[in-house]
């Protein structure tokens, strides 16, 4: 009696790094392809498709779908992982080697279709290492091109705001910030309340109680959000570029810029919501309160001197 070939538990991993790719149906196409292909094989059992959309491949730590796949594999639930190519799997050579070697030690195979490479083939590691390095270099080149473009934009004083999370401005037809008047009224109120003696916490409490939408369209305001609005030069029509910077293209770690990178400051780069005099008074008041650090009462206003 012939023993039946044991079923292999097969999963697939798909990734598209930009929304542009997704619009071209690359993401949906990969999902449909792998589901159909795996289920068509008589000795394979489909155990899942893990996918990430709109994320970079330079670090697997930032890819939830990838990490769910690894967890399933490390738990003994996957025998084979299919993926389109090495660059889809990882653009970080070190990460790619560490992950595939760990999977290999558990008997889990990773098969890269484009390169026709299996991680279980002992002769394939050299080719895999070279291809991973090429993918990493491509990612570095893309990152540097993006950084160059951002630097040129900063030099030209072109302001780009995170409009979905930035209170008071919309993107205008010309691509420049345009004042959103209903939101601008909230910004001006915050400046006025602060100059009238209210604290960050007092202003945040009042806005929350009145159900005023925050910059992220939440129902809760934090004192830190209020502080950010009161100290952001963009509300007086100026722009300071490169307040933060990305350490490198692999880790994507973002740090505050304390002089490590060149900064650019532009006056009158876009319409102002508050006057320069109001902004200056607020900064002076912030500095005064830091020096004074007067106790506050429960309403959020400073205690009156006796």
C-alpha cells in the first residue's frame, strides 16, 4: 500500500509599497493569484495569505502582515511560504538573511518565484545574498532621490502640510496651503484663550467639553495638541523646514533636528491665521509661565495673586 504524500501547509506573502501600486491592482492581483494557485495544487493546503499595503520593505518590524506570517510559521503552522520576489519579501539584506535562516532551521521553506530560488537549497544562499543586496541598494537609491527632492522643495520654500492632521489649512488648487476659515476660528480662539490666562490643559478641557473636533478629528483634546498649535510658526504664515529628520533608510527612525541637518526658514510662505504680534505675544507668555510656573486652579486659569 502506497503512503499518500503528506499535505504541505502553504501560505503566501504579498506586498505593495505605494498606493500607486495598489491603484494598478497589483495588491488585489497578488492576493487572487496566490489563493487560486495554492488551492489548485493537490498536495498543498492553503493556510493563509499575509499581505502589507502601502508600507516599505526595508524593515520587517513595520509590516504587520509579515510579522503575522512569521508568528504562524514559528508556531509550526506553515511548511512553505510563496512570495513574488526577494524585493517584495525584504529590501534589507540582513533582515532577509536572518528571517530565511531562522525559517530554514525550522524546516520552513521560502520560495521566491521571480528568482526561482528556494531557501532550502544549500546552493542558493550566495545568489540570495547578492539579490538581497541589490534590492537593498535599490531601496537606498530611491530613498536618496526622495530626500534630494524634499531638499529642493525646502530650498524653494514650498510648504506641504499634513492637511488631514493640521488644523486651519486645506490644500489649495495651486498646491499651497489655503485657510479653512471654520478651523481657523478654532486656532484663533486657542491663541486668545491662552493670552487671556488659560493653560494648555484648561483650553484642551474646554474644547473637549464642547465636542470641538481636534486636528485628527477626534473628540478629545490633549494639552500637548494645544501646545503644538500655540508654538507652530506656520500659523503666522512662516515655515521652518526639517524640524525632524530620518536617520537612515533601513530603520526609518525619526529624530528631532538639533543641528544635525540643515534647516530652512521662510517668512510669508503662505497665508497667516494669526498676526505676527499675536504669535510673538504667545511665545513671550509661554516663556514667562515657564519661568514663573505659577500654580493653577481647577478651572485651568492661573491662581490670582492675593
